[in-house]
């Protein structure tokens, strides 16, 4: 009797599709209610990932990853398309062969090749719906008085915003540092100086220095590093803070109805950025440890151990509009609703404001002259 071969494992893209039990349509994750919802028939199904008993998110060994010795279960092959304009790598489902880049609105023909990536270990599920994100963006645009009216109107009536899970690295590390420097104590002396032909007393601040050395230690937990080059860091940095204590273990249900961007900042490069952040914090700790009114730091030697990491996904609502030949991008934190984007300027509004300002200034000057 022939044995039935085991079913082939699902691809990463197939894992993100969940057919409705009632009508067979694809379900999507509903941020408002935290369930899988069918837009066709209204059926809802709970997601196990939101259970308060969700398993802990395990960190991965950084050195093992660099040596390509991670367990096979920690990597996956995904099908992505790379935008020829901004370089973003966005995951598409198997039936999509042409689309528009959600980051810059450039038409993209999807690549059918597979790319091996480190799997996400956790994510923050969307908590703000598209309607709410669009409302926050509209209010943000409304506060930009010098934005072109046409762009504001185009954005209000444009297509829906796209929900994107943006990749990040987090790093944990234990650090011990020794330092050499100087402790500065301020004091004042009085001296006589000539000012406008007169002798005056002047207090002069000076610093008395003495050698200082010591040790500081700090454990870094979840140093966050953007693993994407698709958006300027000033946008994504200003979307912070992210409540990483609310991270859920990665489950494909959370991606239903959304897209996920593949990371383009490799692990080692991300660690270099994390180390730069750690060094700044360690330097601050050293200055605090030296104390005094001023500090000089001559040398810091840091030993880093027990480095671990994880690949996580954070939720962002994204709108990219082409208006008069230029692309404008707006991003909304999918948890808090905080908005960042390119600040558009209307030449006509600025010119009008300058003219009105000049008229008002001239009127005030005329009024003053008449009264004098």
C-alpha cells in the first residue's frame, strides 16, 4: 500500500491568506476588533496571537547568525518586488504580477524570484484602522497652511492608504566599560579690566582639573534599528515611541490584508548602528560617573557580550501621491496615529502671504507717520 506523501509546506505568501469559513473570500486582520474579518460576508474569526497567554518572543544569537548557523526554522524564502526608484522590497502574494510601489507610487513589475530572509520573531499589530489613519493625515495636512490646495484635495479624495509592516532589528547586549578622563571643578577669580576707559572688576570662570578613571556597566534591551531604506529615517524616527513591551509573537494572521516589507539593511549593518547608539549612551554614563562641573573623556574601552537580536515588524499606514510630477509621502504610526511626511509648499500661498505682510507693514508705517 502506497503511503500518502505529506503536504507541501505553505509558502510565506500563502501563509498570509486566510479563506473565510463561510464564503471562501480572503479575510483580513481588523485592527479595531483584533479579529480576522471577511469584508464580503462579515464573518469574524478570533486570532490566537492576541491571547494573554501568548508565548514569549525568543531572541536569536547574533554570532550564530553572522556565521550562517541559525536553525533552518528561523529563515524563510519570500517572493518580493524591488522598486527601481526607491529600492524598497515589498512582499506580494503569488497572484500579483504588477503593482505600484506603496513608498513612492512608482509602477513595479514584480520579481518572481525567491529571497531567503531571517523570519520575523514578533510584531506590533495594527491598532489604527485605515479610516482613522486617513483622518489623522487629513488633519495634519490641514495644519500646513502653505501646502498646495490641490495636494490637500487630492490626498483627501485619493486612494486608500496602504498598511505596511516595516522591518526593524532589535539588539540586546551586556556591556562593561573602563574609562580614563578628568573631573573638572569650576571656580571663579576676580580681575581688573579696562572698559570704556574705566577700571572694572570682572569675575572669570575657571576649571580645576584632576584625573579620573573608573568602570561603568549597562545592559541594553531592545535597541531599535530601522531595517529599511525606503523611507527617510527622519520620518520613521519621528513616529516613535513604539511600545515594544506590547510585541506579539509573529503570526501570519496579523499580516492578512496588509503587506510586509523585506529588510534591506542587513543584520551586521544594523548592529553597527545599534553599537553607535550604545556608545553614545555609554559615554553619557561615563560623564555622569566622572561627575563634577565639567568632564573630559580621554578613553573608553568597552567589552560587549551576550549579543542577541530579533527581526520584528512595526505597523505603518502609508500614502504616496504623485502631484504635478512630484511624489509626496505621508506615514502614520499604525498604533498611535502619529503623522509624519514631506512638507509641501505652495509658491502662490507664500507669495500671497509676503504681499499681504508687506501691505500690512506699509499700512502700520503710514499710520505711525501720520500720527507723528
